[in-house]
């Protein structure tokens, strides 16, 4: 009889997590693609412009035709990277230049006045914005708003070397800056820190104010993938649960135990634990057999739950540091604040959240043009990793609303081949009262597509680098 090993269970668990994240990503993009293209479709139909094809996802060489209705063929492609509507008399991704050589017909895009064509082109972005607003309204009405005020993180925060150079000390609780008082940990929290000149923290019961360096950037402050991150809530190293058959369970680690040391390294928080495990994994990555043997057997000291007993346990690993336990959520130690919204209250609150999220994201775009920003550009691997490892509808809809806003911003950029490129040329046409030639639009479309493919290649390269794909070739 085959009995799964701990490694097998770990692989199965990773595969399950991957599938859950992938399904959430595909569902999110399918929904947003349909709604974005529906925006173009709606205005095209409103102005009696023929839409030849409505395709969910991209379909090079092949697509599955679902049905036809009122002159439009509805398809689903096989590459879940986007979608499109093929509008008669328009230079788009299909690069159907033969159609443009024919006489202009009344039902074509190019036959309509500039203001109608402009609405057709901004329709997708408009629907993305509306989608985000509707989701935020629905979320606030359904779940309300629950969060932990920054001042309630009584265990304090831990900081990395860069933060400590800026003046922070482990245990500090940020209270306010010269710009605003901290309310909760969100994008505004990180943005406030990097844009402020001084900050006040609660340090061992006393308020302390110090200046912040002007060199701090949002990418440094908000990057939670860095180990250790710039700032992170202090999490006591208490075990929430232990997986059956795991190295932790075999060694005798139980729910409620607190980890105190690994070999000679002493700690009391998950923050310190993660840093030490990261250091050891870096050593294991070198492939040195002696190091692998030495680090595969470790001694752990634990304080037993609900007692004064401290035990020393031996833990053995097959390959990497997969203990098989889960940390307790320290949020249960902190007092939360919950606000419920009536339907009427949720409407302005949802609009306000969408506007704040959108303006914050637009403000952060300036970092894309820095070396750090370019390295942070990611594709579907990066976006998919934002989704939780377990299906959480509240988190799913929150991310869907955020990604909808991202798609709106990205599509309105004045880059040929994007909606914003078409909008730009239409505005030029309206101002100059002169329409660009079809030949010029074809060249602009081709240039834009080359630029977009280049950005996509950069994003894929960053994903492969961040997820260690290139390591297999070393």
C-alpha cells in the first residue's frame, strides 16, 4: 500500500494552492474582459456600428464559436490573456487592412463622427471603472468594513535594516506623520510614510518623533515580499495547528506551543523565525552536501501551551524547511473595528474607496519609470500570487475591483494599440479637425503592439526571475 510521504503531501498542497490561485485569476480576468469589451460593444451598438466578433480571451489560429446573434459572432479563445471585439471599419489588433481598402460603409466605425468613435473607445475603460465602483459598494453593503486600527497593534511592529537606518526601532507603533494620522494598514499607510518628512511613534509607552529620510520610496516601504519587509506587525511565534505526519508532528510540536529557538538562534516572533529560515534556505540553495546534512537535523525549543514547561525537540527534514505547522493569527490579540453600511451609505463609501484606490495607483505609476519599478513589473504569475491560497470571496472581489481599476488605467494610457492610443488620436482629430490617414494608423498600431509585446516580455522575465524559473538552468 502506498503511503504519501511528507514531501508528497507538500507537493500536493502546493499544487492545490496553485490551482486555487489560478482559478481565481482566470475567473477574475474572464469577468473583467467580458465587461471591458462589453463597454466597447455597448457604445458601438448604440451608434449602429457593426460588431463582427466578440471574443473572450485571445484566439490565434483557433477559437470556439459559441453562437451568433444580430450579426455578431461570439467566440472563446484559448489564451486567457485578454479579449477583443472586432468592430467594422476600425484598425485594431486583427490588423485587417484589407477591409480598410474598401469603400466606407454607413455601419462602419470610420463612418461615424469623432465624438461617437471617442465614446466607443472609452467604453471599455468606463465599464472597468463602473465595475470597480459597483464591487466596492456591494462589498461594503455585504460585509461592512472590519480592520485593526494601527494603534491597536499592541505587540508593535518589526523593521528591517533600511527602516532602522531611517530611525525605527523594533516594537515601535506608528501613530502619525506631518501629513496625516494613521488609521489602518493599507496603501495610504505606506504612501504616508514615504511622502512624509517626520513621523511620531509609540515607543515603550512614550511618543517619539523623528525625521524621515527623503530617499525612501514606496517600492521600498510597501514591498511585502522582501524578507524581512520594511515594516511588519510583530507576530508571536505561537503554533495554530500542525499537519498530521509532518516533521513538526513527528517531533512532538503541538497546537498552542510557542517556538523559542532553532539550534542556537533564539526568538519569540514569527518575524525572526522567517528571517532565520530564509537564511538557512539560502545556505541550502548552494547545494553543499555537508551543509545540507547539518541543516536537515535541527533542535527546537518550545514553550508548551498553558503550562510552564519548556521542551527541547529534534526535527528532521527530507529536503527543505517544510515544518508542517501554521502560525497563529496574531490578529486575535488585537481589537478590531467594524462598521456596517446601509445600502444608501454604501454608495458614497464605495465611490470614495474606488476614487482613493484609483488616485493612489495613478500616483504610484511614477515608480514604474525607475530601475526598481521596472524590476517590479509582473505578469500573470505576479497577479495570480495576490490571490489567497484558500477561496475567499471577500478577498476575491476586493482584488477583482482593484485589478479592474488597473485595467482601466493601463488601457487609457496614450499608447497605440491600447484604447488610450485611439483616444489620443481621436482627440487630436477633434482639435485639429483632421483625421490621421489609415496608413499612419496602421503604422502606429504596429508600433504600439511591438511596445506592448516588449512590456509583456519584461513582465514575464520578471515573473520567471522572481519565481526561480531560471534557477533550473544553473
